[in-house]
C-alpha cells in the first residue's frame, strides 16, 4: 500500500477539461490494406468532437495535453525498461476517467515517431472508446471472441493528419465476466501480442471493484495504470485495488479531476 500512497500523493493526472456529453459528429472513413492483406478501415477523427469529449492529447500545442505527455514519458520508460507490451488501464470505481485517460495517452504516444499504438476497448459492460473517438464501427471484440469476425478485420485505424493508431472497438454484453475468464479471451490476447508485436497495446478495462472481470484477466497482464478520482476514490477503494493488483506491476497511479492549479507555471516563458 505504501507504493499506492506515494503514487497518489505525487501523481497528478489531468484536470477536468470540460463536460462529457454525446456528440453527433462521426469520423469519415476509408479503406486501406491491413495485416494479411485484410481491409483496414481508416477513420479521420474530428478535432472538434475529440475536444468536446475531453480528448486533447492529439494537439501538442494545447497546454492541456502536457499532462498526458508527461504521463506518456513515465509509462514508456517503465515499459521499455521491463520489455512490457501490454498496459491495462483501470480504476477503482466508475467515473474516475479511465477511458478519457486511455484515449489521451494513446493519442499522445501516437505523436511520437516509430511508436505504434494499438488501443483496445475491453470494457465489455460499458464500452465507450468509439463514442469518445467519434467513430461508428462494424464489429469488434465480442465478434472476435465469438468467432464471427477475424481479429484483423475488426481492427480499424484512426488518427488526425499524420498521427495514426490502431483501434479494436468494444462491444457490450451481459456476459462480460464469463468472456473475460474464457479461453477465447486468452487466445485474443495471445493473437494481439503475436500479430502486433511492434505495437504498444493499451487495454481499457472495467473498474477493478465492479466485479471479477479484471481479476480474471490479471494473470495475463504485464502492467497496469490505475486512475483514481480526486475527492471520490476513497482510501478503502485504493486499499482494495492494492490487494487485487499486488501481483501485477502498477506503472503509475493517476490522480484525475484535480481542481487546484499548480503554484507556478512556465507557460509564458516556454
């Protein structure tokens, strides 16, 4: 628990960037060739929609993206040092901002040369990544698990201008817990690791304390980033997460929705 207390006291995640709400804009799409010659659908994301959903890390000139760039550096250093490919992003409870963090972190990494990223929506109870990105996809994780769609056909490419990342959309199901513990899920993770070995793979998971979904997946994960909410994530919640994640390296604890501003700023100088 000492690691969690220290991380919570030092880590400063992104402050609120505006209200979360639905947006009608849908990204435009085209088709390219993907793995094995399969058709790779490509979506050009709309900056206005992303910003309305608090997604800002695609824009390096936006001061709000700096928190995610700093998080990016910490995450990549830890993952490179340990040879990790999977980064699971979760939270103690709902509404902590894990999906916003996952999306912003992925887009921040995508701005780096030669750092390919694959973002996977594994919140099978409430998948939201496609909504945040502003895309309407056909198929996704559940179709792959059920054998109705090949993995390469389910993955799409998204991005703005020259920045691109791969995305495996989520699909909602009432059998999330069962699928998380299934051999099909293990096979999916192995396929991702093998077929996209050059990519850093970010998994947006369910909150740890909402059920046994994350616990079922932990033995197959390499590292975790925990997103806590300032003012709402209790000490008891963090202690429970510490217990559940004790055998999985926690790269960082992000304290999200911090309202106070830093005492000093160097924006005007730089």
